[in-house]
C-alpha cells in the first residue's frame, strides 16, 4: 500500500519553484535550501525489506520532477530496537546504472540506512526475494526493464552532461545530479531511525565523479568514498576529454562549473579514494591530482588492474571498514605516510596500523604510452615496525605504488608516485 506524506510536505515542495528564477549560474547550488528543506516524498511499499520511494527533484523548465530511490535499513529488515538510531549512507550509481536494490540491501545488512537514487529519470524493477527471505540479485534485470518516470528529470547522456553548458544550469545534468543527491541526503537524515550526524556517501564511476562534487559542497557528510570518479577530466587520457574539448569556446566554462577539480579544494570531508592502475575512465594521473586537492584526511586504495564496474566498485571490503571507522568507531584502515626513495632504488614508507600487516608489495611500470596498456611489475616488500621497505625500483620506472594488506585482508596503498620528466 502506498503511503503518502503530501499533507505535511506539499508546501516545501511547491515552495521551491520560485527559486528557478533566482541565480542559476552553472557551477553554483542553493546549498542552504538543499540542506534544510526535506523534499516531498512517498513510500510505495512500506513494510517490504526494500522500499521504493519517489521524492521531489529539482524542477526543469519550471516544471516539478520526481526522483526514484530504493531505501533499506535495519528498520525495514525488522532488525531495529524501538528508538534505536543507525548511521546512514547515500549511494550514487555510475553511467548506465540506476538505483540498485542489491546495493542498499548490502548496506542495510551492515547496519546502515541506505538510499540509492536513479539520476536518469527512470525506475528499475522492484526487488524480488526468495522463499527463505534472501534477495534475488539485480543481475536478473536489464536496462530495458527500467521505466521512464512520468515526471522525470534530465537523462544522463553526453548531451545533458556536457553539451548543455551555457546559459543557466537548468538543463545541466551535473547540477541536477548533485542537487538531487543532496535532497536524498536531507530526506535520509529526516527519517526517525537515522542518526543525522552519522552519514556517508559513496559513488561509482560517474557516481564517483558526483561524490567528489557532493563531498565538496555538502559538509554534513562524515565520510566520502569516490570509486574511480575524479576531476581533471579535461586532461591526459581521460575518455571524457574529447567531449569536453568539443565544447570549443564553452570548454573552460564547463571545467569551471562542473569538473571536480574546480570544487575539491573546498572538500573538508574525510575521503577514501578507490581506483585501479589501469582505469581508462578516470586515469591515474588525474586521480592523483584530484585527491591531492582535498582539505581533509585522505586514504588511498589503488589496486593493480582493478576492474571497472558497479559491482566491482561496491565490493571492496575497505569501503565498509573506512565508513565504519568514522561513523561507528570501527577499527580504521592502516594510515600510510609519504614515500621516500633512495638513489639506489630503495623505497621506504612509514605507516600506522591498529591491525597487523601481513603483506606489502611494490608495484611499478617503466612502460610508456597509454596507461591502460602499460605492463606493471610487482616486487615483495618487507614489513617492519612502523615502516615498509622495498628494494629494486629501477631508475627507468615512471609510475609506482606500494600496497599494504592487513590481517583482515584489507588493502590500502601509498599515493601514486610519478617520475619527473
């Protein structure tokens, strides 16, 4: 049975419409409004383990829009004591993705209230469950099964992401993506079972890109995990660079408004950066320049040849460990210091860890050409008390990292090192 909240929330919903005529400069957001006004919403299937929510999105051309989201929590799983509060997390899909019920299910079982919205104006099929209460995976659904909403906002094609730049922000997907994520955050924090002071955000690929922007603008989050996504998309080998370059005279305007490099310097939220050495969508050079801008503690997890995708992007156990450490007092990931390299190729890396390290490795490449095609080599490193030592980094190496694995099989890395040319 659908549960409506329109009686209480109708006024704030319609009250947002006059803002459409206010300052609509690309690259700006009405932060105060997005943080303070709970959007109108309805829950379609209250009582189910995973609930379907429609909430009011940002208007387009002065017309109201709706955003679809899945929501699950210990409360929806019937595993919450009366009056108990739980931490919350906002989950942002990437290109070609949607609100994934598998993702909210994963976090609800971890003890979090989780909301995952669709940022393309669609809704996926409702989740299904086995007789034993287990969940049937989303993999049984295809993109063709997603339905366009009657009051859909912008789609997320290249036209809305890039080519709309110029004039107002009204037709810019990056503006709407960030605003509608912030609305989901405000909605999540309003739920009685959620501790509003303990929330995090993570996103994958384009969702990681959006996480970079959201974490730079919404300081209510206590942790942020951009997976793959980063800034400096207008540089190097980024697959997005041709689309940005094609904007011609509008190129610099897009970069200033919507490339995360223009906003990450304002980020004061602790971050975990998850990526691979060979990712072609968010290349290592741009990634390193992005995390260097953050004005808060940062942890890096660069995995040799990490696969790119939604499931590979939410699977790393380090994401849950990192968020737990900041929201519920969990044991943190190892803290890695700055790397030093001697003239004879000995790499030294200080670390602090509350959990014993069981392995460390030095990874490097001496190849040139496209990063996605470079061959990397791996050498063992020696774990000492408070320090990791690796020998044998050749003088011709141009890029390198050191990975550290603890007894939980949780892996972090050094920040990437690059040879000066």
